[in-house]
């Protein structure tokens, strides 16, 4: 495959096949250089055609808690007392900027994910 922008699904599929073929190219070889540029072209195509939306902040926090084996009690230090943690996790109260800062500093979570808007449950209908 010639090195040129990828514009179609067929070119994308061909580029992926070339990447697989070149995957074990010796470092510093012409094939490895070709592979590196090809990967950049595929990344650009996929960024444009298959954008990844940031995750919902509460779903992300639930995932992190599960992956790290954290309980709601464990996140009280970052969110606040048990009732406040319940409100956040049940989506009846939004994360505050102070909570986001503590979650970022204490758990190393990315602020750009936590600041995303997300739907709250209607506390009146509950």
C-alpha cells in the first residue's frame, strides 16, 4: 500500500492488513518506518470515522471502583459522608468541583472525564 491518506473503508482494511503483515518488522528497518507511518494514517482515519465519546462520569467512577476493589466507604474521603456518596452514585446529586479535584488527586482520575455533563435522576419522581 502506498503511503497516502486513508479515505475509504477498503483502504482502511488494506492498511490494517499491511500493519498486521509488518508488525514484527525489525526496528530501524524500512519496513518498521513504513509501519510507523501506516499506524499514524490509520489512527487519523479512525479518529475521524470512529470517534470515542468520553465515558459517563458516574459509570466511569463505578468502573474504577470495581476494577480497584473500592467500596463506597473507600470513596468517602474524596466525595464526602456516606449519604453524599449514595446521592452521587445514585445520580441524585452532581459531582462538585471540589469532589472532582479530590478524586483526581487521590485516585489519579482524569478531570476531563469527571467534568462531563451527565443526567441526574429526577429526585422528585423517585
